[in-house]
């Protein structure tokens, strides 16, 4: 496979995230492609269970969900990719959703929480590649794109 694979943020990208305002609501667009078979570290309790990437991601949701909710996070949109209209036709995403956080500080609180840090191994085992893009929610007229 010749594409770049992205599972965790680079230091540079995470620093750019942290440099943005922390006191305003944010939306995080998540695009995920799962591994056929989850890739847990050797010795992990789920390493020999034969989970698919999708199953490991469901475990990530189960084990991190309480932290996500506690910091004020919620899913505001979820969809299933059907076809690429503009973009490379050989790329697809198994899951796409937008997560809302009341502010960037809430996201940072989540990713540094000890329970979340224990749960993230499931995400790392599940995901072949991903994109996580921060957006500032904007009000707009439903009849215009601008």
C-alpha cells in the first residue's frame, strides 16, 4: 500500500491544535478506515481474540465513551460513505462522523484522561488510517454555501 497511514497525531499537528483558541466550541471530523484484523500489542488481553478492526473500534467506543460524555462531547452527525464524488476513487472510509466538544479544552481533557489513555489502545488496534480535522462551527443560511 503506497498511501500514508495516519493513526495518531504528529507532535507538529497536535501543537498546532493546542495553539488554537481553547474556549470556543469545536467540531472534529473523523474519517476512519479499519484494519481487517485488529492489531493489538503482544500481551494485550484482546490480542488473541481475533477481533476485526470494526470490533476493536466498537470496544474503543465502549471504553472511552464515559470520558467523552463527561467532558461534554456528543456525536452531531454520522454517515456511511457510498461513493467518492470528488477525490481519489481508490480511497474510501469505513466510518465518518462529527464529534462536538464544548471547547478545545474539553478535547484536551479527554485525551489526557487516564481512563481514555487506557482505552485508546483499542482505537490504535482498530484503525488502519484516519483523518481527524478540527472545525470551528459556523452559522449559515441553509440556502447558501458561503
